[in-house]
């Protein structure tokens, strides 16, 4: 089946693929740190194992990126 993951077409070679399996198939090491949107709707983490992707679904993996910069003001 064909789905779109992070804006790119991806062929999934199984009929029953859960979101957690899709995360693992895309080498996401810590899926518990990733937010997932399925067709524009955020999915709760506890549902990753019970929601299965379908033909033409659009899935986005959103990774939290920590960081920032050091800013010193001498006013």
C-alpha cells in the first residue's frame, strides 16, 4: 500500500501496519518521544499500537528538538 510519511511517498509491504510498527520501520529509536499526526490529526501515544494505516494516509512524525542559544546582554 502507498502512504505518505513526512511528505514523501512510502510503500508499505503489509496490509496491517500499526503506527508503532511504521515508526519502527522508519528507524525511529524512541517512538515515545515522537508526536504523530495521521491525516492532520494528532494521535495519542497510547493509540500508536491500535491504529493501523490505510492506503493514501498521510503520516507526519514530529520530533521534539531541544536547544536554544546563550544570550548575554550588557545593558
